[in-house]
């Protein structure tokens, strides 16, 4: 499926991997961008290290990426394209969860909200966002809800403002009335932020792909992607 982003705030998508070992750090493996008339996929610095640690994962990326090159093409790379909806009626209905119209399918916008989950591999997807005039980056994501908070979360109204707390291990707990009910995705652990505002945008009675809440996060920070983990490996290869 070919799908071109129409959202000017989305610079690209990071394909990430969450380590199964504590503290379950999230690593951006590759960055997908749209340049003029084609998709570009590049391996990140942290991706190069992780993929060499788990060499079988290299097969999920185009051959040119495995040697420091850049994938360029009119269509989404297979690893990302298989995360797009197939067009079944039930999938079209679930687009309401992300406040998107199926008839105007924007692949990058869809994946930036859905997280690109797949039962075939351990990867997921989070967006690279451009700030607005006030330096605010706006994300959408579905948090990991604590099992004991499931019933409480189900009753939270749309539009509710949630608080957060940074835990000792660096994870970000989402709070309601000072009680932890969920956690931000480990993706946030890499972000260099000064503040996060969280608002409930969707709350499904019946979870979709394990997602119940869709949160809008407004994140402020001068250089949100300052972490070395986000640097593209290819630029390091070419500069040597």
C-alpha cells in the first residue's frame, strides 16, 4: 500500500524495539521519512547496535539498510506496510478510535497514532514530530494500563486531564487523583522534555488491539530528540 503523509507536523516514524530485560528500554532502530516523492528508511545509531546484537532482526529491513545505505522507494518498506489496515469493515470502524477517516487514509498519520503493533515481530512505531510556533510537540499514544486500574480507567471521561510522575527507573507513570493508572510508552524515556500535558482523547469500552485509552500528549522541550539514540547511523558511515 502506498500512503503519503498529509500532516505537516509529522517529520517521520521511528521503528522501535523494547528490550525484554529490565528496565525494558525502548530503542529506535530506524527512521522512515517522506522526501519529495519517495519514502526513505535509515538505520539509527542505536539500531545498528541492537541489530548486531540480534542479527536475525536485520532481515526485517531492506538490504541496502544493512550496509549503511538508505532505502528509497515509492512504497512503504514491507516491515511497515504490513502494519497498515487491510481494509476489512471491522478495521474501518476502528479508525474512529484514532479520529481518522479510512477514505482519506494517511499511512504515516495512522501509524503515528496506532503504534504499529504487529504479532509477527517485536517492533512498534512512534512518530518524530515537528514543534508548533510555541515549541510544543503533539503526540497521540495508547498507554500501558495497570490491570488493577482497568475498571477505573473505563470510567474516565473523554477530555480528562491526567497528571504524570517520573519514577525512579525513569519510566513515566500516568496519574488520576495522584494514583498511578498507566504508564507512558518507553519511547518517552529518550525524549528531552521539560513538561508533558496529557488529555484523554478516546476511551473504548471494548479495547482495540489491546488499546483502551488514546491520549493526546503535548510535550515541550527545546530539542526533544536530542538523545544519541535517535541519530541516524548512515550519516555516521558516510562521514567517515
